[in-house]
C-alpha cells in the first residue's frame, strides 16, 4: 500500500515560521520602529563603528563555516547529533544575529540619536556683548600682585560671564591679528570653555593691533539688532599703529559702546618670555636691552570716551564691578524673539534593546538536550 505524503499542518507551518522567521521579523520591526522615531544624530562620526559590526559579522560567518567543515570532515551529521555536538545551523545563526544586532544598537546609541524636530518660539531680554582680550607677549608681565596681566583679565572675564544671564556673549582674542574664538551665544558654559583655553598661543602672530581687534569684533554685531550692543576691551593699550581711534569712531556710528579695561601699571615691567631650568625669567630684549611694557591709559580713555563708554583700571577683580553695573544699566529690549529647534534624546531607545539582546544571547543553546539514559 502506497502512503501519500502528509501535508504540513497549520501547527507545523507555524512552528517552522516561528523558528526561522521570528527573529528576522522581530529585528525588522524593531529597526522600523527606531527609524520612525529618529531623525538625526548628534555625533554622526560614531556611526563609523557600524563598519566594525560588519567586520565582526564576516568573522563570525567565516568561523561558523570553518567549524562546520571540520566537523563534517570527521563525522557524519547523525553521529554529531548523537554526541550532542553544537548544531551549527539555525541556533548559531540566531545567536550571531542577536550579538550583531546588540553591537549595532550600541553604536547607534553612542551616536546620540535625536527625535523629530520641535520648534519653540522664545523671547529673551539682554544685550550683545563682545569680550575682546589681549593675548600678546606684553600680557605676560607680572605687575599685578605678582600675577600676569592675562591671568587677571581671565579672572575678570570669568566673573563677568557668571553675572551675564540673558546676554549673548562673544569672545575675541588678539595680538598681531584678531580671531573670533566664540561667536555670539547665550550659552555661558560654552564661552567659559573657550575662556579656559585662552592663552598666549591663541593667536600665532605677535604684536598689539587694537584697531584690528575692534574691527573684527564690530563685524560680529548685527546692525539690524534691536538690543543694546557693547564691547569690552581688556588690554594694556600698547598699540602698534593700527588706528584704533578710527575703529572707535566706526563703533560710535553703529551705536556700539566700547568699555575699556587697562591691565598693568604706569611704571611697567619687563616681559618674561619663558623661564630657565633654575626658574629665572628670560625677558624679551631689543638691541640687547630688556623691553619694558607699560600701561597706555590715555589711548584707552580716548577709545572709551569716543564711544560713550567708560575706562577702568584693573588693579583687582573689584574694579570691574563698576563696568558690570554700567553694562547692566543699558536698555534691555526684547532682542531675540525667534524659533529654537529642540530635539529629544533617544539613545535610551537603542541602549535598552541592546542590553536585552545581550542578555538573551547566552540563553540560546547550541546543543540538543540529551535524553535520560534508561537503567
């Protein structure tokens, strides 16, 4: 009697599809869900790690093929199954998929995925203030209570940043040329970070070009802005022919008030370039004679007076209190009423599934459970 082959039942079809299609379908649904919620990455350079995941996948595939070839070369499949040897088929493929998916999710979480864009309209009151700091070699002079002029300038600016909530600040460093280290921003933490890194090497070209510093700072102001605009210049005032008074006149024409802070003493001191092995300063010389740097107060007073600002001599941090109060007394108008882009952090949606997959991967057995031996 010839038996007809049994047709696969619905239960058998379900078992087969669950074993072979369940994991890929779950991974696909998870990927579609995360992709629908993610619109951008804050650190896209971290996505390079996906290449490492691809390399790991190739290595796992090569290792599986190599192990399978070795086993089939020694024993047939029935003998391997009877010995409880690892099944180098579906289960191993599932374990590899779980591991690679977890690694990929960790890489995506490290790239800081962002949610969809939400636009909020905000209005803030404050002024635009550009802080211009001299970082030339003359700022190395230690004639302010045995501290360098640049150290005192950074302390004054740091205290000012702490009290400037609501204002937009910019940081400009200058010597023989001027560079904008930080454009206008209301993020005081960012300005403080740039201030900490401010040093004599922030500007490669040496010299003291006050006019160039004022020109570069003025270029950052928006002439259409409705808020108050001011510039805080911290220097010893020893200009080298850069026509700062012409730039001060331009600032007055544009309505930008320039406050000047003089750093140094009238008697001045020599400029230490570096210190030798014994801690003695090696000073700057010109034609064999030590160069002395003095505070040029008249020039700084003229720049401030020309723009309607004030001049202050920084002998201590307390001297800056007056200029801070003067700037705070400026007209505070609604200067920045606009739209702010906000995106939700979604890294947890990638990190938690990755942890779950890593926890599930060891639970998949590669060996068939052995039956109990009969006594």
